[in-house]
C-alpha cells in the first residue's frame, strides 16, 4: 500500500506540532522518520492513525484520499500501529487482546476465542514469533508484548505498519530480533514507517530516511550517511557523538561496597553479594539488561531499599542503615532512572523542583520558612547555566520536554557539594543535544575528583562514559572490565556468560 | 525468546507485572492461617467465658414440606467444642500448607466457616431451635437488594466508572416502584419503573463523570444525598397526603416453583421466594456470562482497564461506558424495588438504610467479579439475617454486635485480608480523547 501525506499541519493551541509535513511511503520499503524527542513524529503518526484530527492537509492511501474520524477507520483502511506505550490490556490474554475491537462472535455476541487463537498461532508461526495465545499479556517480557502488538496489526490485515519508537523498551538482543521482523514484513510487501531517534537502528534497516525537526521535514537522508551527518541534520547543528574525556585523575578509594545484598518484599535477592570500589575521580559504569539488579543497587546506595545487608562505605562512613535524608546530606547526588516518578514533582515549578533535595535547611529554608528570593535567584542562574529551555522558572516541570526535565534534575543534583554521584539511566528519553550536555556534566563531575556510578542499559552510553565497566547479571557481578572491552564481549557478559580469558581490572 | 527465563525487564509502558503485587500474594497466604487461628481462639474464649449448658436443635425443614428431614438435636457445649477442634484442625492444616509452600485450597476456608458457624450457633442457641431453612432463606431475601446493587457496581466499575451512587439508585428505584405499582396495580410495571429510575440516576452520574470529568466519587456521594433529599420531600408532600393512590402497592408474594421448591433443604431456601429472586438468579447468570464470554463484555472490560488501548482498536470508549452504567443503574434500581414491593408494601423515607454502601463493599470484597460479588452480598445478607434470628431466640450476643458484622467483614476484606484485590486499572479515571 502506498501512503502519501500532503501538507499535514497539526496545532495544539499556539504550538505547531506538525507544520505542513509531506511524506510518501512505498510498499515493500522501510521508511524511517528520524527526529528528536518532541520533533513531532508521534503527532504525525497519531494523525495518520486517526487519533488526532489534522488542521490542514490530507492523507492518501493508494491514490484515495482518506477521512479518518477515529482509529477504527484507519485500521479498516489497512493501517496498523505498534505504539511506543503498548496498547495492550495487561489482564487480558494474547488472544483476547488481538481480537479486541475486531471480534469474531457466535450466537448472541458470544466470543469465538478459538478463532482468535488460531489467528494468533497462524501469524506467530508465519513470522516465527513464538507467542502463546493463552498467555496473559502482563506475564510476558516486553519484547514479546511488542510482538503481540504486531500480531494485532497483522490480524487486521494491515498493509502499512507504523512502529513508534519501538526499541525504547527493548534490550539489545530484542532490538536485533525486531529488526529482523521488520525486514521480514518488508519482504512480505508491507509498507513500514519506523519512527526513532536512534541513529544506529536507522542505518541498520532504513531504505529511506525522512528527517523531522521542530515539526517540519528538513529533508531526506541517505541510509549510507554517517552517524554524524544524520545527527547534525536531526539536531540542526553539528553534534559531538563521542564523549571527550581525559585520562582519569584517580584519587583514593572513595566508595567501597562489600557483599551488598538487597532482598525485595517477595523475598528474592535482587542484588546478590556485590562488591566493588570506586575511586575518587573515576566513573564506574554498570552495564546489564534491565531488571538485573541495577535499580535495587542504586536505590540501596540512596537508602531507598528496606532489606539491605552488607556494607556501603563512602569516605569512611557507613551508609547502610542510614536514612535517605542523612545519605543525601552526606553528599550523595542521585539522578533517578525515572525522572517522571522519582526525579521531579510534575506539578511543581522548576524553581520548586530545584530545591527538593535541600528542603530542610539553608540556603533555601530559614527558620522553617522558604527563602523565596534566594530560591528564585538560584533557579534563574541554573536555568541559564544548564540551558533549560523553558518560559521561566515558574513553568511547571510537567510542561517541559524530556531533555529539559532531565536537565533540571541534573542541575539540582550537581549544585551541591557532592562526594558521590549516582546516575541511573541519565539520558533515557532525552534528545541528542541534551544527551551531549548531560554527558559533559557527568565527565566534569568526575574530573573534579568525585566518584561517579553510572547505570545504563544503553551500551553506547556505558562505553562512552566509563573508566571501568561492571556487568551485572541477576544481581551478581559477571566481571569488572576496562572501558575498551569489545562490545561483543560485553554483550556476551550481559547474558551472564563470562569469557574464560577475562581478567577483572582492579582499581 | 518467550522461553527465556531472564528476569522480566521492567518497561516504561506500565505493562510488566507490578512488583508491588507479588508480595501481597505471598502475604495473603500467611494471612489465612492467622485468621483461622484468631477466629478459633475467639470462639474458644467465648465458650470458656460463658458456658451455656443445654441442647440445641437444628431444624432442617418445616412441617409442611413435601419431604421432611428430621430435626437434629445436639448437646450445645459439646458440639461447640467439637467444632472448635475442627477449626483448630483446619488451621493446623493451613499452617502445614504454609510451611510446605503449598497452595491453600478453597475448601479450607469453607470448611472452617461452616464449622465455626455451627459451633457458634449451637452455643448461641443453647436450649433453643435454629430454623436452618429460614435462616438461609431469610439471608437470600435480605441479600436481594445487595446483590442487585453489587451487580450494578461491578458493571459500572468494570467499565471504569465508580458507581458510588448505588444507594441513590436503590432508593430512587424503591420510590419509583412504589408509585408506579400503586398507580397501575401491577408489580411488573413497578419493576420496570425501578429500572428506569436507577438508569436515570446513572445517566446523571454519567453526564458528570464521563462527559464533564467530575470526580466520580464526589458525584456519586452528592447524588446519594440528592436522592435522599428529593424522596424525603416528595414522600412528605406528595406520597403521604395521597397514600391510598400513590403509596399502596401490592406486596409481591412468594411464588414456589413446583418441582424445585420441593427439594429438601435447598428448595425452601432458593425456590420458594418472590419472583424478584428468580429474576435475580437470571440477572446474575446473564451478567457473569456476558461479561466474560461475549463481545460486549470484552469491550466493557477493555474500556475499564485501558481505555486508550480500546480507543486505538476503534472502540468508542465513552459510548461504551454510558451504555454500561445505564444498564448498571437499571439493575441497581431493580434492587430498590425489593424495599417497597417485597420487604414491605409501600415507600418510606430512607428505607434503603445504607444497603447501597454495603453493596459497594460487596463489589470490592467480590473483587469486581459478578459471581464473587453475589456471594459477598449473600454473606452480608446472612450476617444481617443472623442478627435478626439471634435476637429472636434471645441469644447472649448483643444484636448490635451482629449488626456490625457485615461492616467488620468489609473492613477486613478491603484491608486485603482476602488476598489481592485489584480493581480495574482505569476504574474512576475519566477518558479524554485528544
């Protein structure tokens, strides 16, 4: 199916999310829509899918102009969408999810679950998905849930498939598998729109690339372009993709963790006997597939976990058993992995968010009252220093883009006298420009002699920032290796395998 | 990939199993033996502190029955202590299963509850008779409005609309049923009017909750207060002066079903009731079937769990919600007819007495499932009837204590004693389309 978008414009109030975007997608091709977070890619696809109504422009499928009033129409026309946040009902089975909205029924509206099961199995076998139609969606790994989304689209005979940031939630292996699936679908003659901001993926599968910036199409790019070319097109200026850092100036052992064990409320050891040391002025990056104890490790460092044994010694002081506030006051900075939940109060202003970790005492609190003047001055200064793009310091955190939200978190955490920085997924869901900025801040922190623990599921980020890399698997250390360890070795270690000739690097 | 046993990666979509849920499951298994232990100990203490020597007679059928079962007379204290032993044994089995990490089967609490109740009754009714049939038949009758109300609640919440207005729907249903049945002389017309009245309240709820995104709990409570005020006013100003024409409906009579009603024990309990009860059986079965086995039910549940997902597959979320709560209101209104057509003939001010709130509790206790909610409502009905029976035979238990029972059970249920109680994910969340 051939899709033509002509002059699509979509406004939200005074904001123009899509400014006269035109696009053509041919059958049997993977068309990448490349752009930063907030460039308007998802808005465009929601228009295509009938979730939003375009203010101007038209959608044409195989030469026929379409007028969608809802997603039902778009689906009937042969458009299928794999949403970034899966549109699956967790407590339903795969078969129920696939049939929803398109149910085959028997007498008096009775569900024909068998028909749906057969359909799921059929599609699953054809593409090698290995999906059990009777499994509850909430019990499935994320990668498999995504396949259910694909099956859902295919079961409705979709000829055009839209993948909206499909790799954001996937592990590296799952990402590779998804790429294979997309190629297979292309072979089957489907037209595919692949929305992403990840350059590596674009270059791996795209037949054509359209770059979107600030709601406008800035041009087509050749899939053979270099990362740097694509990035500068996407951001609108040359971008540094590698992090420049000097040799570390190592100091004394600053953070010493011994036999750390964290047990979750269900009684499973999520962190199981970790021991490591970070020296002053060093970045230790933790690599691993999500869910292998990283979250529990960072939370244990901050005193946010209940059942912690072992010892965490920072500059000679034991942290285990101390309250989170005492730990913060002793100079631990924390960039949490989910800024929306743990990093910010969305309903607070930027200024208010900037004082969250110092809400008890000076400089912002005196005799139990807020020193509004001092806070505003501080916020004003940080807004500029950290290049937070917002109307003013009274803007609500909820209204900022992901990158700017993260900059507020980073500004808050780095504006104190730190003795340790813990950064969990510091650039997840953040635009390239902000990634560059945040990475520089982390390196600057390390260069000022502060030990840094970085946790990331993005191997690129781990490799870029690390002085040493610690690979975690099921709450245990697979190995602590130098930053220049080959990616394949790291990838292998992330599955829990330890190469025979591997040597741990001591400090 | 699906066979990989890696720890499930958490995701950003909120679809991975909620880690906070697992511990509750484990804790739920621990709770059962604890409840058993405490309940058994309580019964033992009661027996020790105030012994009642004598015999207790359990009467299993009335003299007029087609098949009469003999009365069972047992020594009160001995039986009570025997039942304590059974309770302790069940508790022991439960502890054993806990330690062996084996699942706690459903028969454990059932056996326990039966033994506990038998023990308690034989103590409480020492030197008296317990009419088993009327104890249960009365429980079913008292549970009618609770079950209808709970079904209305389950339907509404399954579709994502918290139906606090059950009380209002019951009361308005009772009001409409009384007037209509008086005017037309037909109970059937009264039932229809009750449904319309319940649906009307639901429509107002929907208008505010679905169309205008007002907090559903607040709208529900306000509606309840509104209905109380409105019916009180109309009762005083309109019904009382014209009681003969407007407020003297014919009372629905019991209608024994020929063969079924003659089954010993079960027949008199379930099949010698008013037509409203038979209607109840049909409605429960229909709702349970429709919710899980039909396209309509699948869509209702989808809309209550993840409205956006439903929207993206072309389901009109708010239209589905409207339809469902109108149906829910109609069913709850039907329950209201019990008060003015079955319990007594005629409407009286605030005659529902908070039944709507107990029904709401049954919804939660029943984990948003029509069958379980029905059973929960029956339990509450049993507790209410037990209170009446015990005060009639002059038992030592203060009736006020028994009156508390449904509420106590509810508090424990809501506090999570009965394991995980997970509401529909989008329950109470209005859906805004962009």
